[in-house]
C-alpha cells in the first residue's frame, strides 16, 4: 500500500487514543514526499467542528501536466476548475465515516456549472498545483483515532489528490476540451463586445435546466436546441473550436416576446449566466453576454442606502428626498429603480429585465391609467420612457422580456419572439403593429438628471460581532452573515455559488483598511476591490488560507454592499 509522509504517519499513530487536542500539534506543520507537500493549515477544535484545512501542493514534475494546460491565466483557471471537479467527485465516492461527528470526511465544495477561479485548486504558471480541502480528523468521542488519521492523511488524501491531478490518472482529452472551451468562450465574449453586440447565443445551445433547483442541462430527449433566426445569425471563428454560428444581439433595446411558457425567461436566464463561462456539456458553453450585464429585478422589502432614484421616482407623498433615497423597506418599484441606478454606478452596459420579476408600475403606465391618475400625482417615470435615453445617451443596452405589454414596441430596436422555444425575428411586424395601433400613451418627458454621487460612511461597514473582529460567513448562495447582520442575497441572481458570497463578505470586511472609503461611492469601492483582487488573486482576501472562495464581479459585491442594512451614505455635494 502506497503511503506518503512517513513522519506524519508515525506522529499520528503515536497520537492514537490521546485527547482530541493532541491534533493541535499538527497545526502549521509541513510534510514533503515524492513531489507532494502537505501543509496543515488549521486543526478543528473537536470532531463536530467544520473539518480541518489541509493544503496539498503537487509539484510540477509530479503533476506533469501538459504545458498547454497552464499556458495562460484563462487556461490555468479552467485547468484548476477541471481538477476541482475531479476532486469533488472522488471525495464524494470516498465518503467514509471514520468515527464521531465529521471524522473521516473529505470536504470539497461542490462547484456550480460555471467555471470560476476558486481557492480550492490553484494551478500556477510553473505547472505546480495547490489543492486545499477540508479533512475531518478522526476520533471516537474526543479520543484521537490515530491509525485512521494516518490512513486518511498519508494514504487516502494523497491518492485522491494525485488521481484528480496528475497526467496518467486524469482524462487528458477531457482536460483539453475543458481548457479550450473556456478559452473559446472568453475570447467569444471579448469579440462579441468588440463587434458592438451585447449577447450571443450559439446555435445548438441547450438553455433549459433540469429543474428550478438543478442547474444541469435538461435532457436531450426533451430540450429544444437553440437555433438563431436567419436575420440575427452571425458567425465567429473561435481560436480552438473554429467556426460557430448563433444569434447575435446588438447593443440597443431588445425585446423578447412570446406566449406564456414558450421559453422567454429561460433565454433571459441563460443570458444572465452568460457573464460567466460554463463547463463543457452544460449547453451554455457559447452563450455569452457583455461582461458587465446585470439582472435587474424588483425586490420589495430590501434596504436602500441613499441611492438616487429620482430619474424613476421624482417625489414621494412622504416628501422623502429621492435623490438620496433611504428606506428600510423599499416597494417593488423603488427597489427596482434602485437596482437600475446601482448597476449604472458600477458601470453596467447591459441591463436584463424579466417581466416575471418586475414591478409593473415601474415598467410602464398605459393611456387609461394616465387619464385616470394625472401626471402630477404619479411620481414614476416608467422604464419605457427611459430605456431609449439609457442607450442613446449613456450607452446602456436593455434586453427585456415583455409578454404582456405592447407599449414597449414603440421603443424597441428589435423584437425577438419565442415560439415553442424557437426565436423568430419579428422586428418588422412589431414596427407595423406599433404604427397601425397607436397606444395613445403620452410619454413622460422629465429630463434625465445625472446621478447624484454618494459617499460611504466607512464605520457603518462593520464586520465585527461581540469580541470577534471579523464575523463573516456565507450561508449558501443566498445569504451572508456579516457582523451582526444577516444579509439576504437571494434576489442577487447572478451570484452562483456560496464561495462568491464568502469572498464578497471578506472583501467587504477588508474594504475599510484597504481603501479611502469616505471618499468613495459604493460603486467605486466595488470596482476598486475587483481590480485589486484581479491583481493580487483571491487568496489575498484570506491570509489564514482557510476560507472557501470563488471569484465574483464588482456588480455582485456592490449588490451586497448596497443591501447592507447598517450602511449609511451621504450625498457628495
Ligand atoms: P416563459 O418565460 O416564456 O413563460 P419559460 O422560459 O419559463 O417560459 O419556460 C417554460 C418551460 O419551458 C420551463 O419549464 C422550461 O424549462 C421549458 N423550456 C424552456 N426552453 C426550453 C427548450 N428550449 N426546450 C425545452 N423546454 C424548454
Ligand atoms: Mg417567464
């Protein structure tokens, strides 16, 4: 039986039967053997606590990965993602309880369908691979099971890491596909933007998912593959895969219309995720959106910390200042207006909106309602009267799902109709309908006012709780414990996994020491942090090396910051 780290092996066997605290002796220790280096980063306090953190470095000669797998940073992220998925699968197969509580557990976070930089696996430009995972150090009650621990750390774990990582063990063909697909998608997104487009959906793409809680693709027997309308079809030549064709959505105002259940929301959801790359076989590998695209939705009850919503909501019956709008409980329309402005503050160039999750009164107000409730009693300038300005003056495109409201036909640059999951270009028809059937609606003509800048009040971003200076913990994909607050992120739909939430939390916790926050807006803070992390790497957020982190965009960081109920801002002028 192949055993590694003889010294560790011996040490663990000697600990057999000792109190659990005996394991603490391992903390910080490093063991080397035949191209592997095992480092014990943190030892859990008891067998029920979250598993201990262990890092294993596989040296380049041992890993022997082909040079193409780590030739550039995009390929390194893809390669690491591939190894991560191998590890997650092998760890699940291992799952063997070795005593009390979490004894024997090998804990590898389960990745979403998106390919992201993560702290679990790092592939370096030297070809070295660093793997970080949780190991439940075995015990019976509070007694160390040293023999089992030796088996786990000196045999099972190195075996598993090697099997997930090294040439000869891994499927090189699959790795190649993984790396090339991710590189192609990254390249495609850049080309799409350079060509003046905001999104691209490849012919043959599978957009629907297995279920609302299962993000894997719908089975081939059921799913209708995507097929572009001829008028919107465009070809790209990908660096690895060669030619692909698909539907190109130019910058501007695009409507997705069609009957209920014909696949409108499914298309929009694929575009939301199109800011990320996907694993081969996902079906959305070559569905890409502008990297700054943001999903906008209503979220009544959310907190708003001084966002200037006056371009959508002029004055409220309460007399509240809507250029510095603060509320502990926004309505549907004010929450959606805030989301739009906050996205612009971070530099979004494309907004994605679905009627299913929108506040109707923010989106439109029809002729009859205009007559019944005169303009002076209606503070809202609906999105339909801003969408054109947003594009033409601010360069911000919109892709909107509207199945129920024809008023948008007047402002659309193009209209895509989903019919039995197939898109049809109905732009000409829509123009004719708009001409022949005027709505009688009078556009609201309030001039657009430049967005009022607001500055952070730094001490209101406080990650401490009791004696703990930094109490930050992701609760799955949809919530973050931040100091004494539980931050609800369920409506921030472009967060795809809990590692992103954890990374966002740590980034916010460190923002005060890193940046002159008192002179920054939430959006500026988010953009700065994003670029700092791009320079320094994710690990830089976590000096202890224990956290499970995934990369995130400035948009999602800003979304979290803007929802923090303790946050205060002040107008810059
Ligand atoms: P809409 O927003 O137009 O009402 P949805 O996008 O919610 O429709 O889709 C309705 C249902 O059809 C969903 O269950 C979805 O999974 C399924 N669906 C969507 N696109 C496809 C497709 N291309 N092939 C098969 N089923 C699909
Ligand atoms: Mg829908």
